[in-house]
């Protein structure tokens, strides 16, 4: 089964099977999630086994890990709250450098072409801009200085005119997934042609940058994010407290052993 969001990109670009295999960078994300899940499983095992089997070293390791996680979360929260503007000043240039040095355009996804397959950063930008309907970090102008994008319009024909032979902006910056609905199965040739025109001259392009788009999304769900963070922190503090209590109890209870 192919990820629905990935199918949106596949519907826009005719991707052959060999490129599709390389396109699944979402598999990398899935692997990362699995690895994180494995780490959490190990942490849970340390706490559970340490409490049930009275293994002191497991409880100590569990307490240390939970304590470090709590400190890390508090430090990150303080940093974002106290240095929000500084974070933006440092983070935005990094994102723009990624676009300028790594974005290769959508042409590498086209079958029957000599274009090399785009790297994961380039595909990630296309994925984000298409699904979140944004463009660049701040605006479409972030793509003016790209070094790896040849900008060739592979859909060009004589009816478009010579000026339409090269893209000015990424096709994924255009509103090609609106109007006809976001169901990739409803994508039609009219939407594609409209997107090509947009990518050439900027007509009906998404004006909002992806950074501000994500900030708006976070602000929309800010209350729920805060509630979720507080609940998680309380759970972690409770686990940490109980772990310390068990560690202290072991000093008085000879049934506990240290290994």
C-alpha cells in the first residue's frame, strides 16, 4: 500500500516503478519511528522489570533516563519560550540554505528522462509544499538562487509559448491540489496545466511560506499541545517519583537485590 500523501505527488508526476522505490523516503521515517519505539520499549522494560523483579540497577537506569528526558523537555521549552526570535533567526537561514543547495525540482521524478533522482531533502520540500499548500521558507522567492535545479518544463509544448519552457517556481508551490478536491484520484489534466502555468509565471501560487504555515498550525492547536505536554510531563514526573521511592525502599528491604 502506498502512502496517500505520496500518491498525491505520484498523481502529479508520472513516476516509474524504479523511481517509486527510491521515492519512499517515508520508509526512512517509518524506520526512525520503529527505532524510537524500540528505545521506548527498552526503557519501559527497565522500569517494569526493575519494579516487578526488584532489580535495583534497572530502576536506577530507568530513573536516570526519565530524569534526563524531563530535563531535556524543560530545557527545550525554556529555549523556545525565551529565545523564540533567536531560534527563528538561526533556523530560517538553515532551511533556506537547504533549498538553495539541495532542491532539485520535480523533474528528476519524471520517467524516461536523463534527470537524476532528487535527493531526500528535495523530495521532502516537494512533499511539504504540496500537502500543506505553502511555498519555500518565507515565500516563492526562496527558490531564486537554487543551484541544482535546471528548471526545465517537461510538459512544455508549442502552444504554451517559448517563455514557458522553463519553470520559475516549483510546481508543488501551486494550487494544483485545490479546487478539484484533495483526492488524488480526482486529479485531472486541467489542474496539471494550470499548475504548469503557475510554475512558469507565478499565477495563483501559494504565497505563504512553510515556516509561517507550520507556526499557524501550531497556534491553532496550541491549547491542546500545551495540555498534552503537561499530561506527559506529569506522567513522567510520577514515574520518576515512584522509581525513586522504590530505589529508597530497597535499602530497607533485603528482598531487593542490586543486580
